[in-house]
């Protein structure tokens, strides 16, 4: 069984590659960066164009055919929509892509559309505005300014006053303004089957965050978070993994701030807590039964550190 994983230079791609390789799968890794550390955890690897390149899908399908890939797992936000929109091309070459439908992906990766959709189905969310919808002179500070489309903490500003806001707005072309909530941040790892039925929901508290990445965290049992996430999943009908960001403020209500329809960068903590979501996604793709004990987890902590990998010159992948 050959599994293709894109974005193996990122945290999510590394996690998926490492843990599926441990399960005995043959991993075909792909990334736009010739020096992606995740290549070291793959059986074979390719450097591919960015998702914005017109040749992206053609190169991806060519690799899938060349390597006889059975299942493809995208892990990069920018790649999700073009791959979902061309899902039939992969099906034509007998590749199962673990990905949600294109219309679902499009809505949730647009943070303002995601906000409107969640509000419509009564999911708690921070107040959010487009620039043209709000009088910036009447805002209650602090506020969060972020790109309407973006990932991680890139281009995210916490503005304490009008001067901060004006600076942030000069830096961003298509921003949204969001209510700032002081509280604990959570990532919620979820998995749904290919009819959109939620299989498992696992909250992770983000104890220490650097550059948008959780450096210290723990899995927790929190029925309030699980209940909101389950409602969200049932309404929006995701297929496969999602990585949901939430924040719990003084009112103890989890508010959803972002949804990424892919595996998260700290999926390793969920796996080590007892639920191997990448493996379960493969089982779903193969039509296999998931046993109840595979969905049981226990609270566990994670602390991260840097680790180096090295390449010989002949190992550096050329662009495919």
C-alpha cells in the first residue's frame, strides 16, 4: 500500500509521514521545498510546484501514476482546494484522496465566509467584520486583525489601539477584524467518515504557542468543546480530518476561530494519546471497520524541541 503525502516539509506532513511509515505503509513524500526535513521520513520523495502553479495538478497526478499511489493525503491549506476541485482526475487513475468537498473547503478557508456559516448554524464565534463593515473609531480594543485567507499566525496582529490598527491594515491587503478573546486556546482534532458522519473529536489545549505552533500542550476531556465540534461537523459535512481552532474565555464558552480541513501539526499528540487518526483515515478510505477501542484516548502532554536532519548533495530533490 502506497500513501502519497503532500507538504512533508510542514509539521502536519511530517507527522502523517512518520506515523504511517511506522505502520508499514510505503510513503511517497512531496513538497515545494527541496530541503524539506520530512523527506527523511519517506521512502521516496519529490519536489513539486506550489499549488498556485498552473502545472501543480499535472505534476501531482504524474507522480501518483509513476509511483502507483493508492491514497493521497494533502496537508497544505493552499493545496486543498485545487486538489478537491480536480478529485475526479485522481479517481480516474485509481487514487483515493482523503479530502473534503471543494465547496466546504472554499467556505472554511475564507475566514469571513467561515464566520458567517458558523454564526448561521448557531456555533459560538468571535464577532468578526470586514473593514468596510465597521467604524474603526468605535471599536473596543484590543482587536485581532488577520488575513481573510491565510494560515497559522502569518499576518496576524493584536491591536491595542487605533495606531496599531492602522499599522496592521497597511500590512494586509484583504483583512478581517475580529473581537479579541482572552482565554485558553484549543485545537480540536477530528475525523469524519466519507458520508460526513463524525467518528472522533479530541481537544488539545495549547499551553505554549510560538509562531502559531503549539510547543507545549495536552489532550483533555472537555464535553463542552466536543459537543460544539460535533454539531459543527454534522452541519458542515467534512470528509476525513479537520483541525479546528477554538478559544475559551471567561464565560467558559468555546468560540471557534478557524477551521482547517486537514490534519493538524500536533496530530502526534492525539496519536500518542491513543487515537491514530491518520491510520483511521486510511482504514476509512479502504472501507475497513474502526473498532471502538481505537477511538479511546487518555490525557497526555507534549513538549517540542528542535531536531536536525542532514542531506548529502545527491539526496536533494530536483523539481519534478
